[in-house]
C-alpha cells in the first residue's frame, strides 16, 4: 500500500489514542450546548475521532467525546444510557436491541456509516501471499500450527487476536471460524493497533483487524472456497468480492438528543463521507 497514505493513517491513529476527544470547543462550550458521547469499536475510533475533530472545527461550542473499548462496550453504554452513539464493527444482536428498548423505552436505530475489510496481517518478511477461508479457520482453531502447511517456512505460527468485547473478534468468529472457539494459543490483545504492533515484531505472527490499521505489516489475499485469492482494496471491499468485507455501524435510540442527530446527519452527508478515506476506510 501507498506509504504516503500510511503516514496519514499513522497521524490519525496517534490522534485517536488521545481519546476521549475534546480538542476544540471545550473551553467555550456554553451551558445550553450538549456534549455528544460516541463510544465503542476500537476499529472505528480513529474514524470517529476524525469526524469529531472536523465537525467541532466547523461548529463552535459543540463538544464530541469519542472513546473506544470495543463494540460490545459501546452497545453496553447505549443500554445503560452513558453514551449517545455506539460505534460497532458488527451488527447489533436482537437481544441487545430488546435490552435497549427495555432500558430506555425507545427502539434502536442502525446506520451504516462506512465500509471496512477485516484483513489478515503477517510480518513483511513472510513469503506466504494468500490464504483460503478454510485455511484461516484451521489456523485460528489450532488445526494448522506451522507456516510450512501454508507454503511458508518450517516455523510455528503465533496467533494474535482481539478480546471478546471486540466486534472484530465476533465478526471473525462468525464469518471465519463458523462459530467455533479460537485456539487456546491465541494471544488476545486490547485493540487492533496492539495486534499490528505484535505482528510487526514477530516473523511468525498472524493477526487480523481493520484495513486502516495495517501499517508495517503485509495483508494476505483471501480466497473463498473454489475461488481465486482476492486482495483487500477499495474496489474489492466496496463490491464485496473480498471475502471479509463488512459495514461499520452507528447505533442510537429514537430518543437521541438533537445534537447527536445533527452529528449523525453530518457524518452521513457527502461532506462527512468525504473524510472516511482520510483514515483508510471507505464511504458507506
């Protein structure tokens, strides 16, 4: 991938790590101005932070606070009323929708705000270029444990993944593992950036996460059964030919405050969508 683009992503990621985000407008915030809270997906925190920064620059007195913690954490915060908007890299479960309805007295709304591809990271020195969905499942369930089984060197595979509050963890388990458990050897890490960092330092490592985080590692092409491998890119993610393409969601209740709805309206507008690629994702 383009090194200039990755440099831009690095700056965005560095900014995202400074959440909660309250960069502009905090000092001049008027009592009647409502602070909007956005919480959830670590995959999406760099995107949410980017949107918040630009929105606050154009709307003096508005305060948007963006925090991560995982999709499940954001959904839980929406249930208990401690966030206005939940960011999620997985669809909300029916049981979670029912719980929000019961807790808040209002139904939940789902909005697709961007597109992503869950990519498979390996060390830049790894000669393996592609993997099938079946092989990927066998790797993460512990059936394949050596790179030579994938056409690589005779070295053990080190597994890196996300914690179970992560929407990416859930997505990968459902779409790759078919609901089976991860191998006990999988090292779970608190954020996609941590997974990438681990793989950059481990020649035997393999990890997964959002495409925007893949600086300093190489992305494997992924093949569906009986089909050729597909490289993750804007075109293959948007047309769905990349097997691990997915939408990214915002959830809020029907009783969300006007300030949160105004922010959502801007995010889904052509102007807001025009900034999605700034951090490495793609417009909805």
